[in-house]
C-alpha cells in the first residue's frame, strides 16, 4: 500500500510590513533579499510564489515612489526636468 502524501502546506503569510508602509530604501533592501533567496532555488513552490507576489508588490511601490520623486523635482524645477548638476564650492 502506498503512503499518502502529506497535505500541502498553506502559503506562508508575509511577515513583512505592508509595502505601502516601507521607505524606498527598505523596499529595495527587501527586494534584494527576496531575489537572493529565489535565486538560491531552494524555496518550496508555494514560498517561491509568495516571494514573487511580494516582489511584484515591492517593485510597484518603488516605481510609484520614483515617479513621485520625479514629479516633485519637476515642480521644483518649474515643470522642466533637468539633469542634476551639483554646485562646486571653491
């Protein structure tokens, strides 16, 4: 008689804070860690899917924060987005 397979594990709930609550830097840091774990190839399928979902959430957050920063710079520059040229002292 064949042994029955154990029931599948439920997806691991994200223990990280909601993406919307993260700073750009923290979101990038978490995304880098996720990519590293996924590249190892040792995550079970469900955890890989959850990591992928979280990664897409973090990417969207980062894109939105970058677009917001670009819009704010455009406002500060009078509607014209220009290259940043640091002032030289001395």
